[in-house]
C-alpha cells in the first residue's frame, strides 16, 4: 500500500503539496485551532463509538471492522486517527488540493485511508453506506443545511452513528469564534467564518430526526484558559457535538 | 518507495527498570498498541544483579498499579525507621538529629529492592502485556522521516517508529544523536556504593549521617544482616578506598557508622561514581523522548534516580497512552510537548536545588549544615519534609502522573 503512482505528477507539484501537508499537520502552524480541538474531539468519538458498538475504549485497535465516512476531511486530521484505531475510513472533501495533501500525509505515516475529492451527495448516489458518518465543522460551510443533513443521515447503515459538530449561532460564539479567533488571536484567517451561517443545535438535530435518526447526545465544547485546551462541557453555546443513531433494521 | 518497513507505535531503547516500566505501562494500558523494546542485554540475564535501590512510596504505588509489586514484596526489605545525624567524623557522640518511625498510615518509609528481581518482574510482565523484545540488539542510528523515525539496529534490522524513547542511560547515544545538549554539575566528590554484611541485625533501620564529606547512608537489605552503603567522599579518597584492601575499607567504615552493627565485612564489588548531575536541556526532540538517566543522571544517591525515572516513565506512558487511545500519532509534536511541560518543571526544581546544594557544600558554616540536610536524597525519603516541599512547589492537584499515585492510566 505504500507504492504511490507519481509518474504523471511533476515534482514541483509534489513538493508544493508536501509543504502544505506539513502546514496542515503542524500543531503550532496555521491550523493550530483545529489541532487544539483534536484531543477533546477524538476523545468524544472514541468513547461514544466504543460504547455504541461495544468496543474496548482503551484499545488502540477498537474500531477494527467498522467503516467510517469523514465528510469534509481536509488534511485528514480526523480520518487518520480513525484509521489508526483500525477503522476502514473514506475521507471526502470537495477540494482536490486538500485530498492530495491528505493522501500524501497518510502515505508518509503509513496509515491507509481512502481519500476522494467528492461530495456526500455523490457518495450517497453511488449507494455506499457506513457504520459511522462524521460531519465535523462542515455544516456551517454548506449552502442548504437541512438537505445536507438529510444526505448525511441517509449515508448511515441501520444501527450506525452520525457525529456532527459545529459552531452555535449565539452572540457568545460570535464573540469567541469570529472576533476572538479570527481578529484578536489571529488563529484563523479573517473571513473564515460567517456567523450568520452558524447552526443552532435544534436546526442540526431536526433534519436528522426527520430522516429517521434517534438523538443520543448533545455535548458542548468550551475553552479552558487555564489549561489552554478545549474540554467537554454542558455549555453548548459556542461549539457543540451531536450524536445520533439510525435504529437497527 | 521500496518494500514496506515494519512500523511500531513506540520503540524504547534501553531495558533497565525505567525503559521496562514505560514499555509495560503503555502496553498494559492500551491493548493493541505496538510497543517494542531493544536492549543489548535481555532482561532474563539481570536476575543476579544485587545493587539495591530505595523505592519510595510513589515508586511502590506505581509498581502496584503495574501489577508487579505483589511478586516483588518478598524481595523487598521495608525501611521501618530512619535516623539522621549531623556530625563531624570524630565526634564521640553523634547527636541524633531526626528520628522517623513509620508514617501515620503505618506503611514503611521506603523499601530496599535489588535491581535483578525488579528488572525480572518488569520484564516478565511486559512480555505478558505484549511488548515485543528486540534483544539482544541495540539502536545503531535513527533518521527522522516525515511520518516516523527510521531506526537501524546493530543486527541490521530496520523499523519505523512513530515515537522513539531514549532510556539508554546517562551517556545516551540517542540524546547525542538528536543534538540535545546537557548541563552538568560536578562536585569533585564520588559516591561509593557497596554491600556489607554485619554481625548484628539492622532491624529495618536506615541511617543517614551528614558528615563533612557529604551524606553517608546505611540502608537495610533483606535478611537482617546485610546493608547497602552510599558513602560520599572526595573523589581521590573514594578511589583509594575502593581500590584498597577490604580491611582498610572496613576500618574506615566503622569510624563512620560506629559499632552498633557489630563486625562488618564488605561483600561483592565496591564501586565509586563521580557525584554530580547531568541534565538534558530538553527532554524531547522530533519523535524522540528522553526518560530516566538519559534525561537527568544523578549518581549514586540511592533512590532519587530511581524515583525520578519512575516518574518520567509514568508521565510519558500516560501522555502516550491517551494519544494512542484517541488514535493520535504518539510522536506528534503536541503530544511530546505535554511530556516536556510535565517533566520540565520537576527538573528545573531539581536543578535549582542541586545548584543550591553545590554552594552549601563548599561552605563550612554551622547553620548551613542544618539547611543542607534538606538536600540530597533526604527530601524524597522523609515524608513530612517531602510534603512541605511538595506542597510549596507543586501546587496544583492532579499534577502527578496517575501511576505514581497508584491509579491505572
């Protein structure tokens, strides 16, 4: 699996992608906020998926045999950990550049992920279904939220899980995520987020329920300034995760 | 790319008690983790090593949490009482400066544990937990690649590790290869380590005499009639004592400890180690973490090195185990930063303390002799003093690695 076909790609391109991959995966680089999110986000996924499928939460290979779809996978910051835990992962992103970056990084770290530059709608149309569908930090970037969420729900097998995470449309989120992260801390390029497109928990949950899913959990993520890290919380005002399951057939 | 090279999550170079406990802690906490350990000497060959360490309560709790203490309890001699004197060599009467009997919970102050059984117990448990032993073999060189550290062994084997752990001792080859510098302090003194047999039983009592040449400790070993010595002297004197006839050594020994143990006879090897401290400037580099003597070497103050090494192993294992469970790359910079932050504090404190001691020792003023008693070795072995230090310096609760307080990761 480490063999890569690069004959048709010119070296300058490869170098450019390689540099971008390093940028994506540098914990102190441009995507620092995403990296800071990783421990709490991955911890939540590990715990909830393990519980749902009866796996050992402490194990390094707890997800073996499970299929994952990571929608909006970017450079693979979540796809790779899922694959490392043993899952068969399909990572999709509309940006071919992101996909190339993610592929390159996975080849370097020896992790196997099926990365594709495509959309959730196309994967659904192709008839593929998954045990776990992840839609992390993507809902706030799509044009038609209810229709996107219906697609997400349809991609889950009976007995499977959806985990979605996004920013809440509250003034607190506006202050922290947009003004704080983009303007004050300069964590993210200005204009990364459009507050009007942030999604309230009910707006995320309703379409999933209409598509036949059962809501299992809603959990907030807050920043702990003392530890300079994100942590789980009951406070869903800024960032939150929603867990839903499709009943067994 | 050529044919795929085998990958592991963590490769530990060095199979002493620090490397073994890190390997065991990770493998036992995270089923399915790929942990390998390389050492030129297989752990099975260590069983005859009788050098003894003072294992403090934290170390014992960690060994319990790792499931090896119950098998070691028979080998361990509890230190039930400790007397401390501050005196000059020719004082006829040594005023007993402090006496510590057992702690309030009734647990011993420490246990004296020989290295051989300790290494054997950790090795056997690590093997059961699924650690892959690459022995006898050692790391020849490593090379940083974007997705892992490529490790070449003397046997010719090559593997790629997400994280390489240097547990390869005070003169760590991996530390040098990574270009991590060290700060060293030396006192022109040496510590003599030897085992003696004595006619009268020690009754589980440890003695620490603060003599002008430095601390002198007599630590009880299993059986009641053997003790381990840690004896500081100016280096040239120490070398002569070690090289000279046993009866001269024994005569000098009796001058220092008196006659309460009856006739004493030195058994086995006498060794002298230069007293000093070597501190790595950083505990981490790209996909590399230093633990134990590779990070901070102190010779040979019984106990300190072992207990610090256990703390390193516990902290690194916790950080790595949590990363592996979440599917994170255990060698990623943000994972290693957590370890650096966690252990760096302790090390700074120790460096400051040691530097302070260096000044104290070069001074012969009376009041300073009291203060210096707080130094070498004592702090970790005398719980009330330790508590004062710990409370003042550590502050935040939860700062201790879980294994060190006896909880599983």
